[in-house]
């Protein structure tokens, strides 16, 4: 009972952290999807310079911890008067963009080459065929792994607390420090994260079902 009472009493404070977590995740994922698509197209472009650029980007992201990337963005961008929040957003976008690039690449390459040839035979340009025929199909195939990456980004946003951004995890650790009771507040914040993951997972499943119906 005491735990439930504390959960209710702290809900206004955690609600502020939840809104910031949601904002960090949505904006960073939106930017990451654009970055990922650009570098996926680089990877399949057969232009050596662009392919190499994409390989270097993906290698850097995979080879360094996310927390290091966030700190690099934070210390680099604050000198340019960027806020800590935008440093986190861009750090998360930079990180997730690399993984989304590979997701997009795999989805695009899974589409039958005949689809491209059919589009070109109808007089469509390469870019128009890609935009109207290939990418819509690729996005449907990429949706499940993109949904998983979205959830990973949601949980990774907790690293923002290390540079003083009070999202969910930052709120929990601050309250735990003030009350000398980290465990209780970490259990509370776990409930909020589980709730968010459940909501986002449900949305992704709903989108998958709707796209499956539209394909039928």
C-alpha cells in the first residue's frame, strides 16, 4: 500500500519526466529515420564514395558506446549554444540512424528486382520508381525491426540523465538521492518504462495489421 501511495504521490513529477522521455524519443527517431534512409540509399547506390561513407558511419556507430556519442554531441554542441536536450536528440538520432540504415537496406534489397525493372519499363525514372514502388513495399517489410529499434531508442533515452536532462530515469535517480531510497524509485520508473513500451509495441502491432490488410 505504501508503494502504491508513493506511486500516486510522485505521479505529477514522473509525468513531467515521461513527457520529456516521449519528446526525446519521438524527435530523435524522426530524425534517425531520415538519416537511416539516406545512408541506406548510399549503401545500395553502387557509387563507391557514397558506399564507403555509409560504411564508415555505420562502423563508427557500432564501434563506440552510445553514452560516448551523447557526450561528444553534448560537449561539442554546447559550445555552439545547443541545449542539452538537443544534444541528446541529435546523439540518439546519430546512433539509431546507423541501425535504421541497415534495416532499410535489407528491406529494399529484399524487394524483387523485377519491381524496379517494371517501373523503368513504364517510363518511370529511377528515383520515381524507388519512391512509388520500392520504398512503400520496403517500409512495410521494415516496420517490425523499425518498431524494435524505436523501443530500444526509448530505453536508451535514459542516458540523457548523465548530462543533466531530467527525463524519467533522471527524475527517479534524483528522487532516490533526495529520499535515500534508490530501489523504490527505480521500481516506480520501471513501471513507467514498461507502460511506454507496451503502448508503443501495441501501436506497431496495429500498424502491421493494417498494412497486412491493405496488402491482402
